[in-house]
C-alpha cells in the first residue's frame, strides 16, 4: 500500500512539474517608490523579533534559577524548545525571502 501511495505521489509531482516548468515573470522587477522604506521596516521587524527571542532565553534562564533555588521543578525544556523554534523560524524565513528576492532582482 505504501508503494502505491509513493508511486502515485511521484506521478502527481511529475505531472505538476511538467505542467508548470517555469516561474512566471511578474514584470521588469522595478522597485516601487516606497520599496526602500518597506525593506527597512522588514529588517527592523526581523531584528525586533530576534531581540524578543534573546529576551525569551534570558527570561527562561532567570525562571530556571528562581525555581531551582525554591526547590521546584519546571518544564523549562519545553519553553527552551519553543523559543529555539522561534529563532530558527525567523532566521529561516529571512534566508528564504533573501534568496527569493536576490533571485528575482538578479
């Protein structure tokens, strides 16, 4: 059964690739007059998000220390995983958008 699913999926992907082999060109790639301001805003948002992730790690560390001193256990690993995933998501989104913008611009 798994072989059938894999074969059909591969066939669908092959059909989709053959149906649209190229990405359509949206135009000459000229930047709108306010494009630089939008780019600056997005860069500030990325740095703000990364600042929040670093602050999250600091807060989790402080919480770990306080709860350890009180003799309490906590679910710190879950919090660390969530903040770490947020960092990875931000950096990955930046890399994908940068590569797509670089490919579209050049």
